[in-house]
């Protein structure tokens, strides 16, 4: 088997994930650990989890409280209507 051919193929492929600087990666780990610690205290209720997500349309961070069993949304900051308003107010967006 010609391994050099595989090496050439892998070198030509574009990188799908952009590297994260070490400082940013450390900050991300700290946030993940803090959220896990909060969820273990049941601060948001015995069946709820705190979740951080990026809204795909606005690219803004959203904080959600989600029911662990049903996956139903309990609350969200900012609310969905605020995210849609921000999306509609972007320059160049057709109304």
C-alpha cells in the first residue's frame, strides 16, 4: 500500500476546524466546568440544565434553561423574539 499517496491527499484537504488559541481554549474549559458545577447543584431545578448555545442565524450566544428529560425550553436569554428582531435589523436584510 502506498502511504505517500494518502499523505498527499490529507495535505491537500482544507482544515475544517479553525485552531483555537490556548487562552481561548482555557476560557472555554472554565465555562464548561462552571456550567457543569451549576447543573450539579440543581440551581435551576432538579430536572433542568443550563445550556449555552450560539444562535445559528445571529451568531449570538444564547443562555437556555432546558428540561433534562423532555428537552423542553423552560427559559431563554435573550428571548427568541429579540434574536429574530436582531436578525431582521441586520444591514442588507430584506424586510
